[in-house]
C-alpha cells in the first residue's frame, strides 16, 4: 500500500490469515490497547482482528487491530460496526447509532516500533 500523493510505502500485506510476528509487534506499538472505545486492555493481550474480513481484506496494518476477547466477540456477534478509513484510525458505530472515534496513541518511549513489513 502506498500513499497516493507521495508514493511513500505505507504497508506490505501478507497472503496469510494469521499476522506474522513483525506485524503483530507493529500493531501492538501502534494501537497499544484494545481499540473498543473505553477498553484499556493492553494490545499484547488482545486478539488481532481484520477490519474487513479476510480474504476480502488483507492481513496488513491498514486492516488489522487488537480487540480483547470480550470486544472481539462483541464485534462479531452484535450490531457494532467498525471501519478503519486510515491505518490506525477507527470509527465505531454502536447499535444505538452513536459514533465513537479512536485515534492512534502516541508511541510509548522504549516500545519496539519495527516497521509493518
């Protein structure tokens, strides 16, 4: 995936369902916690979920995010809708219609930040 204006490489996906180790570490650093609004479960203790289900969506940073087990189930078994219009920026629509936005967190000092490829 490249930036349409600059041509800069933003992400390299994989053809597998399960994210490789370097991609998991990148997502842990980028997102830091479960992305469900209000949840502070550390990303390392979460499951990585495809925003657009695989195989329609890539196994790439632009289409993955951490959810704790509870919120992962909630996403798949309820009417919550999640989109990721920009990598790391999440928009949640609750069953009530209320919209919540989760922006990327500042990177913590000393946290491993390998590139996503």
